C-alpha cells in the first residue's frame, strides 16, 4: 500500500513538472510584442548631434610678433608646387582729383591687371612669388593714363629651431602704395584668394615713405629684407632683421630717399593665442642731393593675438628718439612716442552645404614722427 501511495505521489509530481516546463517552452517560442516608442514630452528635447563649429583649412600664422611682416589670419597648406595666372578688373570713383582734396572734381579710373603667382615647395624650404602688372585709364587730368607693376618674393627656410627668410618687395606705381587702388585690393600683388602663395606684405615702416600724404606722381620703390628667428624654447624666440629700401620719383621736384633698418626683438607666448614682445629698431634715412640725415631709435612693447581664420591683432608702443644731422630750427634731437596697430578680423559665414570665412575688416595704422 505504501508503495502505491509513493508511486502515485511521484506520478503527480512528474505530471505537474511536465505541464510547467511545457508552458515555459511555449512561452519561449511565442514571439514577443514589439517595443513601443514613446515621443518626448517636450518637442526638441531629444538628444541631437550638435553641428561642429565652422572650421577652415588654414594653418596657424607662426611669424614672430616682432618681425617685419604684417600678421595674417593663417595660410593655406600647400603640398605641391604650382604656378597660376589671373586677370582682374576694377573701377575706382573719386569725388576729387589726386592731390586736390576738398575740390569737387568727380573722376573715374579703370584698372586692368594681369596677375601671376608661383609656389615652389621643398621639405624644409619654400619659394613664393606674386606679380601684378597692368594699366589704369583715368578721367582725372592730374593722373591721366598710367601703368603699374608690383612684385613680391619670399624665400624661406625652416629647421627645428631656426627660421630664415629673404624677402624682396618692388612696386612701380602712379601714386603712393599706401591707398593705391582704394578698396580694390590692387596694392597687393598676385592672384589673391585661397590659392595665393603666402607672401604677407612688409609693415609700412619697412616700405620707404609710403604714406598717402607723400608727393604725387609716378615712383618706384624696392625693399630687400633678411630676417632670422631662433626659438629659445617652445614659448620664446628671438628675432633679428635688416632691410635696405629705396624710393625714386620719375618727375622732377621730388626728393629721392634711401633707408637702412635694423631691428632685434624678443617674443614670449603667454598662450596659444596671446604673445608679448619687446623690440628695438634703428632706422637711418638718407636723401639724394640733400645734406639732411635722420637717425631714428625706437623701443616698443608689443602685444599680439592670433586666432586662426578669425583674428590677427598687433599693438605696439614706446619711446622714440630722432636725431637730425642738420638742425630743424634749433632742434637736433627729438624725443616722442611711437606706436602702431594692425587688425584683421573675419566672421564665419555658414552656407547650406559648406562653411567659409568672410573678412569683415582689415585695419592698420602706425605712427611715424617723420611723416609730419
């Protein structure tokens, strides 16, 4: 009897277990219903990929703060040598004739320019050249029809700690280079745009007497510059440069001049964007057929800020000692202040399918105690 009772108990347990595991297997084989997606409670709160900030293909401008060239927003990366021709047309309308400020005399000048740029790149050296030449047809009788040529060349070498540059800048223009062509950008040689080889212009102090108040009429000038930069550390460097420039007028009644400039500077990078510097610069002015000789000594403290593709700023300021060989009145030396500023700024423009940069403003100014 006990055996039958035990057998029936085990039979009941086996049947219950079989039914339980069969139910589990049926549930496992039955497909689960799809997961329902619930919309967000507040529109726009779902996670979305944030669009990247506008970027450019420019390389940072690594030229020294106390150097001889103007700062730039950056330079394009060129991996191949090339040459590139171009053509440019520009029109300039003035309310007065050249040299007759304040006298109403509306006139127009048409500029037709041919451009040529060349880049030859090696592993540790680069040759850049820009040339522009053309003619201007003007209704201004004081200016008339004219022609012009501009040329810029830079041969650069770069090693682990050293940078060495040889620069030549030439111009034959019907008027002062500063302001030539107005807002047409004709004062900068080469094809322009993103394909132009990097040959930043010399600062105005290194171009002989090129201010808008100088004598009118055709003239040519040439500046030859050598600059060396040595890196003391990842943050600091020393700059040394020397230049020789000439200014010659075609018409009689103007004074030709030569200048010799030497400067040495120290640069220290506070951050990747901010740099401080101090420089000493000597300038000797000589005038053809004139006994006057002027020696100018300047000590400037400098500040620079560069944001690639966005901002290039330089500020200079300090004392200036000017010595006259021939007394001006009764003055043989004069102590004054010398300062300068250069600003290039660009604002990003976002298009539907690409990103680019538009330059909004390019400003530059530099005081010169000899200009007055």
